C-alpha cells in the first residue's frame, strides 16, 4: 500500500489527514463511525521515496524472477489521483535531471538492462504496449490511428492478443522514449475534476525477457566437455496501470466521459469479482468469470494462474477520499489472500 502526500489543493482546502502508517506493514484509517487498521506486506507513507518503494516492494526480486522465466505482473490500482501513474512511472513531465523521481518501471528497466549486459547476448528484451479503452484492446506501439486488436483464447496460450507489435530494445533511452511516445501521446487521457492528466484506459506494458542459458555438461563416453544442454527461458514482466475507479458525480463527467467511466468501473468491478472468488476458492475448483471483461481475460494468468503478482494499492490520505480509500483497502486485503501457482 502506498499513501501519497496531501496535494497543495487538499492542504489549502484544509482536508484532514485520515490515513497513517503505523509501521510493520499496518495502516490506520480514522473514520467517523469506526476506525480501521489493515495489515499488508508493506506500507509506504507520504515520506517514502520512489527508491524506497522499489526496494521495499519486492520489485527487484520480481525482475530476477522474470529473467528466470516466470510471468510477473505489477498492478497499480486505486482511486483516480491516488498516485498510480506516479508510482509506476514518476511524474510525467520529468526532466533528465530528476532521476530520483523515476518510478517502478524505469527502475526495473535499469535493473533488467544491467543484467542483460552481464549476461551478454544471451538475454534479449522486447516490449509490447496495449491499452484497454472502452472495452477495446488497442496497440499503443503501432503507428497511425489506434487500431483495435482481437483478443483470442487457445488451449496452449490461454488468452492472448492477436497481431500485437513487439519492439526490441537495448537501452534505457530506447524503452523510455517508446513509453513516452506511446503513452503520453497516444493513450487516452482526459482532464476532469480529480486529476488533470487522468488515464482513461487500462495500460499494459509487457517486457518479454528471452534468455538462452548454456550449461556445460560432460560429453558422452569421455569426450571433451562442451555445451550440450541449451535451455531457453521466456519470462515476462508486465506493468498494469489501471484506470482509476471513480464515482461519476464526483468527477463532473458527462456524455462521452461518463461512458468511459462506466466502462472503467465495469471492468474494475469484474476484476474485483474475480479477485474475491479467487481469494475464497484457495485451490478449490471454482469457476472464475475471467470472460466478464477484456481486462480480466488479459490478466487471467497473473491473477490466478501461473504468474507472480505484485499489487500496489494507492490511496490518498485526505478525509474527502475516505470511502474510496476504505474500498481500495478492502479490495487490497482480498487480493492479498489470492494464491497463484508459479
Ligand atoms: P493516478 O494515476 O492514480 O490517477 P497520479 O499518479 O497521476 O494519479 O497522481 C496524482 C497527482 O499526485 C500527480 O500530480 C502526482 O504527481 C501526485 N503524486 C502522486 N503520488 C505522489 C507521491 N508519492 N509523491 C508526490 N506526488 C505524488
Ligand atoms: Mg494515472
């Protein structure tokens, strides 16, 4: 769980701070009727740096697991304006002179590229970038106007997106400019009352990590030692920036914006439903309705399958956000009970 600082507007308005980290992974919420305390693997309060979040969330370990061939996913979820994009990417208008503000993504890329350099040519990295906007899957890397891609299912691959582009990269500059170009210029954002650069779509950036490990085994019948087993591993590291949950009346959305909001809320509800069922089932055979939304189909493996998933719940400390904050914390507590089988 990450609690962001009060914004200038919230401070000026005189909002009360109702969320406090108590240390040891607990967070306390002061509510008019009943206070509540929640426990998580880690809680980062307003003073936590981007580096502290990277180091304390297990992100570095996730990068190593992706290199080892696992499917790893990082989610940021929470109300609009709670700090999801900040946590994943850092401030959108950052300059090169502000490396301290870099988010989980850039720090993970740096980590991956460092490993890639030490592995030599045995580690190849490529990226694909999708958004789900109004229940349509779009490729953010393909040039030209946004094109919708079909989401299919096969026995061997599970749910997958057909014809999505994937781009090789070998440097931090290459992947960063890819992200900035695709994300800030092509991804759907609209300004509304809660956040000036609010993301109106769910964005999924997948880094494919292909490693070819050559192990040395003795050749049969006393021959020379040589590379005989060549195992190839294909891991992924997926970053999911969910569009924020919001109540339509609070954001002053109408017309097209309220259609967007309803689609966002519906898919987040489907995600919440799958998480609740997964948390309850614990190994029992239960039908999980992944097909209820594109989002849950694309995340099926990360949620309940063979993936390893880190969920970062972002919340605002302000008294005005109390009910959304509580619902995010309940959501996160359920998510915490889900087990996957990597
Ligand atoms: P979301 O993506 O959840 O809608 P943002 O990440 O865009 O929210 O954050 C909303 C605003 O709050 C942005 O101006 C962002 O820079 C600021 N913010 C969020 N988290 C932090 C933080 N931990 N420290 C400083 N500023 C933050
Ligand atoms: Mg955002």
